[in-house]
C-alpha cells in the first residue's frame, strides 16, 4: 500500500473520531440546555403560583375591606340620621323653651310700660326708675334667650357684631346700677373704682360688652354669696391705647387644675354646685367670645377658697371725632340738652348749621361721614341734620339702617328726628321713599327762617332762639 493511501486512511479515521466527538459534545450540550430549561420552567411555575396566591389573598382582603367599609358607611348613615333627628328634637325643644320664656316676658315688659304710660304722672322718680329697670332686664333676658338659641346652633353663640364707639365707663355705671339690688339681697358689697367715664371709650358692640359685664360681675356676686367675706371689686382704667377691666371677688374660688377649662362651653367646675348656684356653664364661654371679638385678652387668677380675679384688656377707641361726639352726648345728658348730629360735608355750611342749632339750645355733635353715624351711639329724641350727598345711592340697605335708627326709641320716648338737606328737590317715588325714613326735606339754598322753622316743627318745645335775643 502506497504512502498516499495510508495517509488517506489515517485522515478518514481522524475525521470519524472528530465526528463522534462532535456528536458527543452536541449530545452533552443539548442535555444541559434541556435540563436548564426544565429548571427555569419549574421556577416560572413556582413564581406564577406564588403570584396567583398573592392575587387571591389581595382580592380577599379587598373584599373584606369593601364589606367593612360598606358596614361603616351604613353605620355612619344611621348615625347621621340619628343626629339629624336629635338635632331636630333639640331645635324643637329650644323653640318650645324659647316660646315659654318669651311669652311671660311680653306681659312683664308690657305691664311695666303700661304702668309708666298710664300712671307716670303719679309715680315718683324712684318708682319710674324701678319700672325702667324691669323693662331693661326684660330686654336683657330676651337677648339671653336669643343667645342661648344661637349657642345651640353654632360654635359662636353671639349675635352679629355691631360696632360703634361708646363710653365703657358709662355702660359700666348702668350695669352696676342694675346689678346692685341683687348684690344687696345677697349681702355682697360691690366696690367700684373707675376713671372718668368720658375718658374710657371703646369701639365695639355695646350689647356684647354689656353681656360680658353682667356675666363677670354676676358670677362674682353669685359665687361670693354665703361666704364669710362677701366683697366684689370692679376697677376700670385706661393706660395708653388699652382699657383694662378687673373684677375680683372673695368667693369660693377655682381650683388651679380647673382653670384651663373654665372658658369651655357648658363646663362646670363642680357639677354639684349647679344646684346651689344655678347656671348652665355658658357665661364665661360667652365672656371669652366677647373679648376675642373685640381683639382683647382675658386672664384669670384664682385658688380654691381664695376668690377669683378676672382681668380683661380691650383696645381703646382712637377716633377723636367719635370720642368728641360721645363727650358732647354725655354733657348734653347732664345738662338736659337735646343733641343735634350734623352730617354736612361743606365746612362753612356745617359751621352755619352748628351756630343756628346752638342758638336754638341744641348740643351739636358733628359727624364726618355716614360710616361714623353707624358707629355712633345715637341718642333717641335727638335731631339728625343729614346732607343728601351722604345718601347718593339711596340704597335700600342705607335707608333701612336710617329707619332702624329712627325706630329704636322705646314706647313713650321721643324718636330720632331726621332733617334731610339737598341741592335738588326729589320728586315722585324717590321723594315718597325718602319720606318713609326722614321727617322733613329742605332744598338748598334756604333762608335762615326756613331752617329754624323746619327744626321748630320737629321740636316745638325748644326754648327761645338765643341768637335772636
């Protein structure tokens, strides 16, 4: 056999060996791949089953939570229905209580006014004062009832805020005058220390401040009754732009751990004391509301058995023209003069009006603008000389407020008289509308005797004209 043939045979053998080796390698690689794929499939199946279980658990949890939420919603709906029913019953109860309290007030106030009107000439000053106190307290009780109804309807139980500048000192004197009889009956001495009332003015709601004074001083008297030492002190002062009121008593006091809660509505320091002292626990909460409404501060110091001291600070009035008007009104009350409020934008005309009115015996109080009129404690039985430019829009709201001023006089008292001056005679429906509010209309320019005559028609009992003397 030749060498070439031998080499070809050897090559073929090598090729056969290589083929078998490739087949072996292919066989081993395929097996490993198939094994890996089987393992991967097992892992995927396991993960899929785990995900399916988690999905079923989440679905079950959602179902449970949905059912629980539905139950809660149903319970909430039932609770809302119950609350609405209770609220309706509360409103019905308050309406009934309000009616039962207000009905006798009509008789109390009515008979007091009837006595004053029918037998006033036969009553002395003390008896007339007693009737006035009855009427004022009937009005106060009516406001308390209204406040209680409002307190049940909202977080804020006070009437809408009506701002005006007034004498805090004069109001305090009136409240003390009303409250002294109850203090004397309880054998409690009330000591008052105040600066000149004409020096202490605030801008705020007079009815709310009056309620605050009655609550603070009334509480001091109530919780001092029966104590060994029965004294209540009231101090009013002004320092800078702040007015300070201090009401202190020698009563039963308040435990220090109870102090943080005494201004909560319906809170009673000692519920058993309610039977002895009365009250519903809303007095101090209303005091706090009044102080907050007037941008003031309220503090209390007390210990059980050592009395209590309440300190109120409220910003003082800073409008000099309004304070001056109050001073004029106070002086007029002292001298028995009738007050004439003058709202006239032209300085020369305003000076003329003031001179004529002063000669006629009026105490003149200038008013700078209509807004100042709303915030002034207008005295009933007075005169208002009003320039028509202040009523430029003559809106229903403005006329309604003027009408309210004129209608606030008590039965038997002289009302506020309004003289409107204008540069253009109103006609038709506009004139009729104005005359439902004002008493007379004078068209400028008018003569002196026309002005004097119009005023004398409104005030026929005026003294003689000093300027004509």
